C-alpha cells in the first residue's frame, strides 16, 4: 500500500473525533481501481475585467496555479490553452499582475489525488469532502455529515454540500437493471428506476454539488465540486452480493432537461444563432457558460460570499427539482388510475407493486424535503449580515416554492397508501368469498353423489338391478327421493318457502 499523504494522515487522526469521516477515510484508503483523472477549470477574476479568465488545468497545472507558478518538479505534461499560451508561462505572467482578485476552481468528478492536494494546500475542512462523498445506500455505519452537524455549527462553515437529483428517461423499452444500478465514475451515485405508463422507465440519478470559499492573504479561492457528466456508462448487479458489471444504456434528459433561467434573451435572429445554450448533460460546462455570460448581482469579485459563488449551481439545481416534481406528478396520476379499475381481482399483483412503490415514494419525499430545507437554511444563515440582494431573495423564494410543492405531492402520495392497502384487503376478502362459494358447490355435488352411492351399495347393483337389468328402474325410484331429501335437509331453500308463504297469505 502506498504511504499516506499528509492530508490523509490528518483525516485519519480527525476520524476519532468525527466518526462521520469514515466514508472519506475509506475513499482515500481504497479508491476505485479504475479511477479517472478529474477535469479542473479555473476562472480568474481581475479588477475592472468584464468576464473572468478561463483556463483548463490538469494536475500539474493545478499545482502551478495554487503555488503561484512556482514548482520544484518538472511538469508531467504542458497544457496547450485555447489562446495558445503554455500553462506555466501564462500562470507566471498572471501572478505578477496586482489586479488579481480571486479564483474559482470548478472540479468535475474529483479523484483521490486532487482531493488530497486541494485539502492540504488550502487547509480544507475534511467535512467538505465527506459531505460530497457520502452515499447513504452503501450500508455504511457512518452517518451523513450534514445530519451530525447542528445549525449553530453550520453557520460557521465556509462550505455547503447540495444533494439533489437529476432525471433521465431511458430509451430502451426493456426495463433497465433495477436491482442495483450505479453510475460509472470516481464517485459512484445510485440510480433509482421508476416505471411510467406505456412501458417507459425514468431514472432518478443522485447528484451532489459542493461549494467552498477559502480566503487567502491577498485573494480568495472558491471551489465547486460537481459529478461526472451523464454519458450512459453505468454499473449494475443482479443480486445484492454479486459483483458489479459495466453496461451502457441509452437515455435522454427527462422532459428535455432543466429550463434556462437567465432573463436576457437574444433580440435578433443573428443573436439567436450565436446564443449558446446549456448542454445539460455536463454540469461543469453549464456552470462555466453561465459565469461567462452574466455575473450574478450578489457577486463581489473583491470579496464574494458563499451564496454568490453557489448562485448558478443553486439555480440549475432548482430547475432540476422542477423536473423531479414532474415525476412526482406523474406518479400521483399513475396511482390514481391504478385504483379506479373495474376488475380489482385481476389487479392484485399491480396493487401490491403500487403499495411497495408508494412506500418508497414516502421515504423519497422525506429525503427530498430534507435536502431542500438544508439549502433554505444555508441561504438564510449566510444571508444574515450581508447587504440585501435580489439574487439571494429569489433563491430563497424559489426553494420555498419547491419545498411546498414537494410536500404537497408527498402528502398526496402518502394518502394514496391507505387507499391501496384497503383495496388489497378488499381483494383478499373477495377471494375468500369466491373460495367459500366454490366449497359450497363441491358440497352440493357431494350431497348428490353420496346418497346415490349409498343406494347402489344397499342394492349391491346385481345383474337384475344393474344397468340394463329388468329392475334397474328401482335404483332411481329409491335414490332420487333420498337425494332430494338429503339436499333439502342440508341446504333448505328458505327463500322459496318464504315466497310460498307470502303467496298463500296473499
């Protein structure tokens, strides 16, 4: 095993004080075997500049960037930027400029090496990475970091972890693997399969976007961690303990993906032709697109706040929540239609499946409410003491609306659960009634054949009394009256007697 880095050793020592760091320790000790290098893009802000300077960095470029262009080791490879300037020369020339204010690093699908270097170089609280890594479905004994921290402690943190969902629609008519489906990335996220009418299957993909603000002596550094872009690469297992297998599934964004939320639109056809639209599959590219298009109103390049750095990720996540609400609305319609069937006995399997799905939706709604409430709490806590900003107020209003809508549909889905449970009980009672009726029919058949068998045994069915014999008619003369008497005694026709009495009285 390779020796631990300085940051890894620090996390291991801190684990005794904070058990919620267990997942982070496991990730640093046992990273995925096929871990890919992450993508890092830097946005540098200068005084009196209209737009930030964008640079794509590899690990060596990141090392030079955070060390002011100084390196005690040769570069593994040099970057050829879009402007044609090499990374080292560009960083060294930029470090000499006194108008440099701050830097925003957008990291996609962070790997172990980059995590350890950022944590050591910027002295990052390990809870920031632990909250980004935490995956509740792994069965780990560690509790989610955001659940261990009290609101009073959250106010003092310089970071936030925003857990959310992205919705995709699978193109294949065959159901995708639903037992255990994960994204193939450095940080594997779970994909929940939810069936829709007309043999359609929607995937609810877990995501996390984390934002951190670190203030240095002469400038500030912001970090935004996003998950890997959606590329159709997944891993699945048929059973709980079976190994994961790679697979590729065709999909598209559910309802076209999130809506563009910018207020500025092209005014002419030529502007519309040159107007760049978000990719929606790649969150890193979308964040870069919005930052280069328009600077948020609440953003101060000389000293930004955490909500201003998280403004565009929060707006994109809010738009994704709207698509998630669309799935909840379709689930409500689906379960309403499933209860209005004409032949409930044939729907027993579907009702049982709906009952299990409703139980999952109840738990899913509670988790969604917790995620949205955490965002609102963060915005309200970070907004205290800051000058009034329309951006911050609009974010709080948007997430309060999303929370109210999720709660409304969650309550509606929860009220459907006792309805489906009652329908299952009704079906079971009807099955019992039908089984009782079938037993009654068998009883009548027994009442018919038992007396006849008794009479045949009495007469011993000799040749003269048997079929074709001269006295065969005697068997029917005796057996039929006895059978009628037995049936009348066992199941007397009370309704016929009542009708006869009424006629006689009338």
